[in-house]
C-alpha cells in the first residue's frame, strides 16, 4: 500500500527531491568513472532503491542513528548529504570516513548519525538494537534505524533482533529494502512466508507494507511509524518493496543473468522511477523547470567539487596501516 | 586486608565500576538469576536494577551486536557467557564487527565492550562445555584478550577492562572461582598487556595459562623437593602480549614449557612457542615444550578426562624430560580434582 499523504508541504517535496537527486547523481558519477580504477572498492549500488533511505532519513530530520548494509550509498547520503567524505572514502583518501580503510561497504560518519555500514548480511541489525538501548538510557532523543535487504531476513539474527527489540521495548525502526532478491536468488526460493510482515508481527513489532515505490509514501510512513514506536515503546518493521536497477555488486546491469526480465522491471519499476515521480511533483508545486534545473545544477556542482577535493586529498601513508587497530584517546 | 575469592573479585570489580560510572551495565543469559554466573553477579540486580543488570534471550549473535551498538553509542556493556562454547554463536559479531569498527572508521568509533567467557574443565563437562579457545580470539586484530589467574589480578584487570575503550574478552576458568587470596578493597587497575612472574626460579620457565598456573605451582612445589627451581610466568593478558617478560625469563633459564588448558594444535601455545624460538634461539638449552589438551574432543568419563586434561603431573614429567631426570614416583602427592577444590593462595 501507499502511505502518501497528499500534498506534503512544498519544502518537504523539494527536500526529498534534492536528497534523491544527490544519491542518484553521486552513483551516476561512480558508474561513469569506475573504469578509471581509482575507486577500488566493491560497489553495491543503491540505484533505484534510494527512495527508501531518503524517505526514512528525511522523516527523522537528522535525529536518526543509521545502520546500513553494504548497499550503503543511499543510506549514507540520505542521512549525511556529505559528498566530501563519501567520495574521499571511495577514492581511499585520508579525508574519507575511514581514511580509506573502510571503503564503500564500511561507510561510517557517527558524528553525522550514520553510525556504520556492514558487509556481512544482517550483521548491522542487532547493533541498531543496542544503539536504541543506549539512546534510551542516555536520553538522547535519537531513533535507531536499520536498513537491510530481504536477504537479511533469512538470517537468524534478524529474528533474534526483532524479538530482543520487542522484549526490551525499544523503538527500533527496522527497514527492509525488499528488492526481492539475494544477489539473484528470489525470495520464494529462500522464505516460506508469503509476507515478511505477517511473519514478523507475532514477534511484537508494528508492521507496515509499502509497495508504492514513492519517496513521499515512505516519508509519511516513517513519520507515522517512528511516532508510534516511541509512543508505544515497540519496534516497527517497514517492508518497502523496491527494485535494484543494477547488478548485485558492480556498476553494470544484469539483464543477461536471466533471473529477471528487463521489460517487466522497466514496466513495473523504472517507468515510475521515484526520482522521476518526485521531479514531476515539483511542477505541481509550481516550481519552474528553470528552478528545478538550478537545483540539479547546484547538486551536480557540489558532487564535482567533492570529487575534486577527494582526488586531491592525500592517500594514507604506509605507516597508517598499523594505526587505529585500537582506539586511542585524542 | 581481607580474603576474597575469584568470583568475588569479579563481582566487586563490576559493582565498584557500576557505582563509579552509570554507563556500565552487565547482561547475558542467566546473569541476574539466582545462580548468578558462579556468584559473579550476585547482588548486582538488587543494587542497580533491571536496566543495568539483565537477562537476555538465548540469542548470542544478536546480543553481541546489541553490546556493540550500546558501546558505540555511549554505554559500557559487560556481556557474560556461562560457557565459551556458547560464545561461538557470538563470533560473527566479535570477529566481523566488534574487532574491526575502530579500524575501518579510521579510529573514530570506540568500542568499550567487555565480554566474559567461562572456560574449562568442570565435572564431566564433555565436549561442549569445556573449551578455552584462546587462540580463536587472539588471532583477531582489534580484540584484547585476558585470562587472569589470581583473584587480585582478576579484580584489577576487570576494572582495567571495563575502563578500556576497546573490546576486551575475559576468560575465566571455572575452577578458579573458589580460589581465595588477599585482595585490596578499594578499586585499582592492573594495566592490560602486562604479565607477571608468579614464582621466580632459575632452571626452567613454565608459561602458564589461566588454570594451568595452579597446576604449575603444585608441580614447582614437587620439583623443588628435588632441587629443581621452576619460574612460573603468567602472561595474564594474551593480546596484546607482554612478550618481553616471557622472553627475558626464558633467556635466564634457557628452558621453556608452555602449559595451556586448550588444544595444542594451532593453539595459543603455538604462538608463544614461535615467539620464544624467534627471540631466544641462541639461548635455548632444549626445544620449547608445549602441554595442552589431547587432540580429541573432550570426553566425559573421568578416567578419560584424566588422560585428556593436563595437570601438575604432566608438567612435572615434562620438566624431568627436559632436564634429563628420572621420573619421580608421584603416588604420595596430592593432586587437584573437582571434588578437592583449590582455594589458594597462589
């Protein structure tokens, strides 16, 4: 179902558009320049799915502690909008989120609320539960949000985490980016339950299904779910259907793999691409084409500037290899 | 000074740190219950409440990730496993997550997490309640690993572990819980990464791990009657290792036996042996000897257990072999068993 509440305020529509555009254009830059072999880190692209992270992070207005999977780009950019540290990390520079030691799968900017991303399926999920506990004990007012794919719902730790969050009455927002595949294995080959939400509900979480493909729907859903989770001291499970446009890892398409039909994907998803829909909404808010183009140009310029800064930033010196294995007080 | 046992030392360290720092909490399967992990958490739930001392589902994987999340967002968790064998369920988080997030965030994230694991032989514990697995964790960069032997070391090292901004795994041999000695009442820290000479000697160095220091002490007493002087070195911290203390001891004695309560093959004793060979090559009067579990799963029946687990006899005979002495008749000696608890002092 869709949770869109028409119309959202114009400022929100613009904010969501810009955030979507930032994630999309950043990844389009990666696609264009990956072959230069300067970003030497496996990329699990968010393209097509960005609206999930953008909708949720925008709804939390910076007050989220975000935990993401290896498909981390949209989650990182939706939360931080920090293309400087993003590209610096992909280019392996000291100015990156992990001075080049993390790469695409380990993006982390804890000071900006993107706590960590993880490359092993489902490992980030329980971490979000512990963070929610810390947020409650320390009364930070922050909300713990975890993004993962439907493949992660195959893992025992997902169910352990839902159970623990409900048992400890923690308002964790579990967001399943349900693109239907674990690499190229369809959900039907991995899970008996027709509906993840139905399976999760008895564990004590409020569950929501969103198949709108629409960032405003996800935004409204997240607002509702977060408020209820805090009010009722319960976790929320948001199952948001989405589509990964590119291959599991890498910058290409995978139509030749044969596990999904290009024409069907185009008809069901790409034709109603969330960014395209959001751009069209701007016109309904009487934002002129030239004003939209100006916004897009501003973001493109910011990305270009970040890339330039990244490529000019220092590469870690060899002595940095042994630094930071253990935390050292500043 | 009053006497305190090893379990009491853990309890006192935990209690004092929880009083000092409201961010410290302790949790795990069975932690707040009547049995209270060999008494190590007794009284803590009553004193600090359910938010700071709580039970968990039998979900070691998730509850370890939970500890990581709490630690990186400002708390200082202590996660307890009643058997290290059950902690294997937590290794995905410990090895893939807990150990490497400081590094892969360029040193930004601190992970002040203590993970306690009960190890060792009990009473017919069989193959799944008796392991140590030191080297599974010392193998991993980013984890600190401690295995204190004495109550006073345990108290100081537990306090240091809780105050450390890095993940620390603490191995506690279950036969040590009853050991008593004088332990200072006030809080104090024993720095991690610093070993200790438990008994000075000149003929042979025995590097003991955890419980094996108790066995080494008895072996040293038996051998002393024959004029053999044994130096016992307790690394206390396995990672990062106080290599220098061990190396200097072996250079003095020229002989080294490593007594582990774990498997020998690819075990921590192999790491120690390699380092000693690298650093003491010209000074060694005999090859380094390693003592540990038989390379089989742990059996349950007592007669086979006695073959499986090394003890003071094993150490005595190893020293005799190394020094070219006749094997002594040990029939009159008093060896430890589960029924005849070691209560100290060391």
